C-alpha cells in the first residue's frame, strides 16, 4: 500500500507531517509493502485557496491513502473520488503516523472536518 505524507522538508521517515495538504512543499510516499520511500515536489503549491488540484499536486502519483494535519473540502472530495482515503495525522512524524495507520488508529477525514479557510472565522482545525 502506498501512503502519502505532506511534508515541509524531506527528513526521511523522521519527516514532520505538514499541517495542510495544498500548501505542503513536498510529499513523501511510503510503500508499506517494500518500505521504500519516494519524495515528490508539490506541483500545485501556489494555488488560490480552495482551488487545489490534488492530482496535479501529487504529480499524478498513484497512492492509496494520505495522512495530513488538515485539508480543504475540494481536495478531500477530489482525492476520495479517485479512491484515495484521507486520514488525520495524530503524531508529529511519518514514522509515528505510519505505525498508527498500520494499527488502524488514525481517523478518516470527512468533509465536515475540513479546513474552512484561513481568514477570520475560517475554522481550520490545524
């Protein structure tokens, strides 16, 4: 299974999971079957809020799941539409969140838990 983690800086398995999908500088994709990792740059980092194209951001990489601190509704729906399940990060690093993912303790995000914007009263949970 390929699990994607948005990050600010590539520090391998010890990378800190970024708080927001669309503005993450990079993504680390961990293949849980082979324990291999691939880092890709966010190809859609500089978009207007609410206009994130998740597959463009991921450079059309094939992933099964995403673990992130927060995400907008449009990006969540777009990822879900392609079969990608999105989970809320519960710890700081990829290593910690990977273990929680394997144990089934991460919560899958729903549209009502998404970022409502970063302006006043936006209601972000990250």
